[in-house]
C-alpha cells in the first residue's frame, strides 16, 4: 500500500474510533489547537509505525513531507504541547 493511502486509512480509522470512544474533549482550557485530535493521533501512529520514536522526528517528517496535508502543523513546541495532552 502506498504511504499516502496508509496515512489516509490511519486517519479515517482514528477519526471513526475517536468519535466512538471519546465522549467529551480531551483538552481543557487554553487556546483552541489548530490541529484536530485525529490529526495529532494519526501523525503519532504513522510516525511510530515508521520507526520514529521521538516527537521531534515525527514533527520534522510531517513538516518536510506532508505539510500540504497538515497545513496547521505549526512549530515543534506547539506540536509537543498537543501531543502531551494525550500523555498526561
């Protein structure tokens, strides 16, 4: 399966299961994020599948190769703040 199809499939699965599993938003307070929860989770899953074990590697990869698909990716610190929402 081509990588672009893989990313699309992962995103669609995350979106489907996220809507089933999450009853209320995971984020509390602060500014509204530019990336959706499904986008962040999708990027993390794809990055981990590709052997990237650091958030900086995942952010850099998507910034260099898939920015047109994730135009609101933003800076690395903002990406990490979004990722930490799911860890804490």
